[in-house]
C-alpha cells in the first residue's frame, strides 16, 4: 500500500485547514511541545475515567445504602411496629371476651402476648426512629405513635380491670366494659395503626424510587465508563506510538504499564457495575417486593383476626366488623364474592384449582404468581384453614351459641381457631424469612463486590490506580523531554 | 513498528471486550403506563350533584370537599388551579373514565373496594366515611340497617352502598333503581323509596339542604375509605398523592376543609391521617 502511494511534491507544503498561529503559540510545532500536549491530554483522560467511574460506583453505593440499609430495614421495623400494635388490641379483645371462663393458662398466655407486643412495639418504634434520623416528619410520626400508645394502655388497662370485676361468662362483656374498649380500639384504629402502616408504605415508596433511579444510573453509566476507559487507552497508545516513532524506541515501559493498567481496569469497572445492577435487582424484585407485600398481608391478617374477636365482643358494631373482615380478607386474597358465605365458597374453589391455576388476586395472588413454591402453598392452606374456622365461629354465633364461638376463637390448642391462626402466622413469617434471606444475600453480595476488587477495595483502588497511571505518564515522558534541554 | 501494531491490535481487543461488556442484556426500564406525575394540566373527575362533596353550580363552577381536596392534591403535584379541568362523573362512569383516559384522577366519594381495585388504582384514602341511612322525618320504624328488611331502598347504579345492605349483610330490602343520590333524595321525598343508605358525608350534605324533611338514623355500620382513583399501574402518581394527603393532614388543611364543609352537620369528624391502601 505504502509503496504505491503517490509521494507529495517535495517543494509544495500542503495547506493546513486549521489556523497555525495558536498552535505555534502552544509550541505544538516542536516535538517536546507535542509530547507535553499529548501527555496533558492523557492525564486529563485518566482523570475523566476516574471521575466517571467514581460517580457510577457512587450511584451503586447509594442504591445499596437506601435499599439495603435505610428504607429497606425501615420497612421491616415499621411492619413489626404495626403488627405488635394490632396484636395488642387483639389480645385485649380476647381477654375481654373470655371473661371468667378462661382456662388460666390461656389467659396468662394472652397477657404474656400483650406484654411481649408492648415490648416489641417499643423496640420497633425506637429502631424506626433511629432509621428515620434524617426525616423529621417520619420521626414526629413515630413519636406520636408512642404518645398514643401510652393513652391506649391506660384505656386497655381500665377495660381489663372493669372486665375482671364484671366476672362474666364467655362472650360479650357488660356495656361499661365495651364502652371503654371501644375508646381504646378506636384510638388504636384511628391514631396508632394508620401512621405505622403509612410509614411502612413510605419506606416502600422510597425503596422503589431509589431502585428505579439508581439502577438506571448504574446501567447507563457503564457506557460512559467504557467510553472514558477507551478514550484514555487510545490517548496513552497514541502517546506511546508518537514517542516510539520519534525516539526510535520499541516501547516505553512506563506508558505501556499505564496502558495495560487501564486495559485491565476498564472492563473490570464495567463488570462491577453490571454486577451491582444485578444485585440491586435481585434485592428489590427477588426479596424486597415480597417482604413488603407479605408484611402488609401479615398486618392486615392480624387486623382481620382481631375483627373476628370484636365481632363477638361488641354486638352493637357486629355489622361493621363483619364487613371489615370481608374487605380485609379480600385485600389479602381476592376472589369475586358479594358476601362472606360467597367468599368461603369462592376461596375453596380457588384453592382446589391451586397450584394448577392461580385464579385469585390480592397480596397472595401477587405472591403466588411471582414466587410459586411450597412456602406460599403452606401460607395458602393455613389461610384456608383459618377461614374455615371463621365460618364455624360465625355459624355458632348466628345460632346464638356465643360461648362456644368464643371458646373456638380464643383457644390456643390444636383444633381451635387461635391455634390455626398462630400456625398461619408462622407460615407467613417463614415466607417473609425466605425473602429476607434473598434480600440480605443480594445486599451483602453488592456490598462485598464494591468493597472488593482483584487488587483490593474499589474505593481505595480506583484513586490509587488513576494516580499511578498519571505518575507513569510523567515518568514515561520526562526522560524524553530531557533530551531537548 | 511491529510492537506499535501489536498495541493497536490489543487496543482493538480491549475495545471489543468493553463493547461486549456493555451490550450485556440490560433489563428494560420500569414498565406500566406513563405517569400523570409531571403533567402541566389535569382533568379531574368529580360528582356534580352531591352537595358538600361535589356540586356543579349554575355558573358551571364545581364546589365541595372533594373539589377542594382535589385542588390541594393537584397543587402538590405542581398543577395550579387554573390548569385543572373538573369533569362530572357518576358512580357508574368512574372506572371507564379512568380506563379510557378521559380523566386523570377521580375524587368522587369513591370508596376503595377490593372489587374496584381489580380495575383501577387508589391513592389515599383521604377520608374514611361511614355508611348510614336517611329516612323521611316522619318515619319511625327504621332505627338501623336491619330495619330496612322489607322496605324500599334506593339503589344507585355503580354504587356499592345498596350491595352492602342486600348482599354483604343479606338484608332483604326491595331495591328501587336510580342513577344518582340526588335522584334518590327526590324519590325519598316523593315516597317512591323508604330509605337512602350511603356514606354519612353524602347524607349529611343532602340533610343540610333538605332541612327538617329528612332524618339520618345515626347507626353507622361500615368504613368507607374515600380513595383517589388513578389509572391502574401508575404507581408514581399513587405515591405522590399519598404524600400530598399526608401533608394535607399535617398542615391542618384537612381539618379546616372538613369543618368548612361538614362542621354544621353534627357528624363526628376525624382529623387524623387515614391508613393508606398502598400502591402497586
């Protein structure tokens, strides 16, 4: 090719299309000037690569922090808070319902649960307050929940004392007890539970926002990291080539080393970012989404279980509690039905078709579609058992046998509704635990990958590597420049 | 020169590797319909014939609690009042209006139900009302919802209130069809129905207007959570309106609006932020 090219006429200097004066001012017409300029561009390119990569890694780190260490745990803490609060009210209703006919052990168990819930609520509220340290609105919300809890305990305590004095048989207590309990449960329902639940939802929204923004940023930054890496490699190679031709040396070891360093580092950085995006996705869609759904299902389930007790406890509000029970059941697992008896039938039909088809919606519909398997199947069969108990309880109640209905509801031994609900809740918790494992693993892997590279920590490696490359460029060109002194 | 060419070749190799690395399957961006968040103007569905909640005045202006809440939430989404177009909806048209995009949001005494959630998404609730029953002043046999057995009950198309009575509570009332609650009230006064059963806020608005001709029995039996209807799948909008509703309760606007519209009705008004339904 070179041999056949027509050589330009020796006396004719080709006209340059760029203005030559500023170039002369920069000294670019001399060899040392050109080396200096190329070296400066190389340093800038290395700096550019460092900055772009640093920003990209910062995005990945932010995503992991919000999802894995701030809002994610916040969702868990506030979920626990809601559950503990809701369960306190449920235990109080059970104690009031059993009256004097309690098996002393059962009553003690209910009191123990109540006290345990109280401690859990305190702990979860503290944790939620800590996690929302930089969000004054969330902190004020947590504080108001704790204030309300003090008032709730006073009312619940008074209802239990009055109940003790009434010494009534199993079933609805006398009017004065119901009146105080109504105040307590309304306080719980209107002032304590909503902020706790909304905090959980807000945590979920924060996670979603961070996930969408940070994952997209990490994914798209891969292109910029790659381009910045390529640019730096190209400039270094150009400098190397120029020096080799001008000084008739085969290779400039310092420049070659800098180039090789970038050739190794750039793809590694891109791979790191791909990995981080994958871990963010695994944590969010494989773990977090289900944790949130199942925490909400668990909270609503506890609340509908309590509505079952309140239905028996407060005959004046029985209609409201029955309607609330149906609404909440449908939120958890939706089958088309106009009333409770249609719901029982629809549920049985849906369970018969499962797992061949998931014909139901609601939280469990989402979960059964997203993560089919034995864990969700266990939850569904326990839920069905619990609903079967509910049907028996309501049949007894409508036949006027409130006593039997109460015994079935508040019992904690096998065959009672209380026992079946505990089993159901256990299955839900173990499903949450399963997703928690996926979540923790993804976040842990993401954290570890960020903290680890072939040569050590990325946070330390990247600036060191960039600085090293700059030093190598200087070391590589300085002896050549000296030749012109 | 050979060495230089080798460098060039290794550069090409590195470039190929990098391109390969970036062209790894990148997951698609967040799915779902485009969000109404960020829109400059909004079309909001409200009721046109419910005094106190959503009422169209003869001059075409819409007034009521729902309308004021809609303005507040729209402002939090960055839409000023003169960029809101209020569109009248009925109980029957709410879902279709959202589904076909003729409105962006619905604030129309729209109770959140699991059934409706299969078609639309709900932000909020921004208030929790309670179903109660309204009768003529002289009516002495109806004291609670169970007394509706054998009575003529107004049934508004698209509303769930009558279903609560005859389906969910299985009370054998005779249903008389109507298209709106204002029509129900007319029918009540004309003795064509014996009772109108729906949310206390709606009944209070009519009771306020009709004066001594009607009476609310004051035996509430359900929680009706008034949601903000949004197109299904618009999670960003749902989250944004929930934040707006939280702010509305925290800054005292909710309490002020409730007192403005229902302060004289004698209803017990709850000024605490309700428990949200949750998005997505």
